[in-house]
């Protein structure tokens, strides 16, 4: 059995060739365990000792007693009757020795094989996804999509779809995106390779100046227990009624904020740093609502957003006010006013007047309901896909 025990898996820092070789060796050992249902030394010894009498007891290596054997044969006694055996007719045959479950032959069982072996497919799939993201952070690239799908498939095999963990509670923390943020209308990249967008396109025309160009430096998803219990939106209530599912437990709702940090690229405010914060909430969807390749689903809705500076430097704040403050913004044109009126009627989006310091904000009175399918999640990595098909890979930072 010693030869069937798996060797140590090469660490993630080892060269790719070494890790691939160790993975192949482990897979071969696993296949051998599957086919042979092998015994290990610990399980084999008690069985041998219990079923084979020692020489001190019998004076022979034979396992059957020799007393009356010839006599029974000459008397023509039956070979076996019920539980009685030849040589001991009239007495019950001794029951085989009891063997504890832990001493029986070890067959392939995910709960019994070593952790290195059980987690091998997931570890390999996760490492390959991270390698693809280091080469290309484009979430729609074929390599990223394929490796994310492989990781999701291995995670489903491991959990067998029976996870009872609340995905909203499990996800609490700050998660930094490894895939680039997908906003419409990228205008190019800066010298650091960061994608640039017009602020108006990033905010669906809600923030001004709409034509100022900013480069996205970082994007994070912050999921926490809300300070005050939020209201359950009508769209979510209606969805549960239509699906004939229990109502939402408000205590299970978590905040779901998306924070995008940017730096102003154009000359009007070059170097200014700010953040676009979209405020929302999430709650675990009913079991079975998720896509076939996902382990769980979160119902998500957004209730507002802000754009604000992230520096406390007085010079930076003064420059921010000069670009984003109320006194620096011209009156919106007719088309923009009409668009904002439609958004208010349809979705209840209400814009707050910009402050003198340059803080802009909006609130959503009638939020729409979306969802996020959780394809993979552990303590440090999450792979999700939104209701519009956007793939996001995030890594925990706290």
C-alpha cells in the first residue's frame, strides 16, 4: 500500500513543469486506488492476525482445526449443515473476527483520501485561471472564460451541489477585481495600461463633467453587514411571489457596493484621484435558482451612487472643486435634462444637486432586480457571472 499513497504535491511556487509532473503522479496514484481498492499496512495487519492462528496455538500454519477431522470423514458426516462445519459437527462455526470500519480496506472516498489528493483538481484549475489572468485581465478572453468554466465544473463536483452555506454571508469582505472593469465606451489606455473612459459613459450620464476622461486604477466589491436594515425592494418581493418561494429574511441582506477608483487623465484635472461608488444590497436567492454551472446565486439591487475625491490633500481638494464642484458645472443641455427626467419616471432615479466641494450623488427609489451567479468561492477567491453575462474574478483583500 505504501506505493499507492500520494506523494507531496509540488507547491504553487514551484516551476510549472514540476507542478504538472506532481499532478500527473497524484492522478496515477488516485487511479490505482480506484481500481485496486488497496489495503494499507494498518488495515491489513489486524485482518491477518485475526484470521490466521499463530504457531504457538496450533503448532501448524493450517487455519482449520485438525481434531476429529479423519474420524468425521470416516463416519460420513456431512461436509456442512447450516452454520455447522465439518470437524465441529454439533457445534456452531466460530464467527469471523470483527474488523473495525477504520481497519477495513480503503476504497476511493473523497472524505477519506488525503487533502492534497482531494483538492488537486480545484487547486490546479484555480492556479491555471490565475495564470491566465496574469497574462490577460480581459474577462471575455477565451482563455479566461475556459479556465473559469473548468474551475466552476470542478467546484460543483467537489460540493456535489449540496452546499448549505449562505453565499451572501460567506462573501463578506473587500474583494479586489482581477479582471478589468467593463464599462462602455473605452477610449484607450494610458501609459500604465489602464483603460480610460469618459465619466459620463461610466455613470450612465448621471455625473458631470460627462466628457472628462478618467483611467480606472482599481475596482472592488465590498460586502458587509449593513448598519441599518434595508428595505426589501418591490421587485424582489414580486419575484419571490411569482416563484412561490418564502419571503426574504431582511436580516440576511448584505451590502453590495462596487467601488471604482480612478485618476483623471485629461489636462483639466490631470492626476486627480476619485472614486465612483455604486451602492447596493444582496441576498441569497432560493436554492435551485442558479445556472447549472453555478453553485449558488445572489439577488442584487442598487439603490444609489456617488462620485467623490479620495484625497485629503488641500491642494487636491481645491482642484477637485474647480472641476467637479457646483460652481464649475454648466447647466445641463436639454437632451440630458430629458434623459434624466425619463430615468426619474421609470426607475425613480433622483439626482442630488452637486455640492460646492464637488460631491455628486443620486438615489434609486425603484431599484431593478439583478443577480450574480457564484461559479466558485473560497476564503480568498471568487468567480461570479452577472445577469448580463459579465465574468468577474475577485481576490479577498480583507
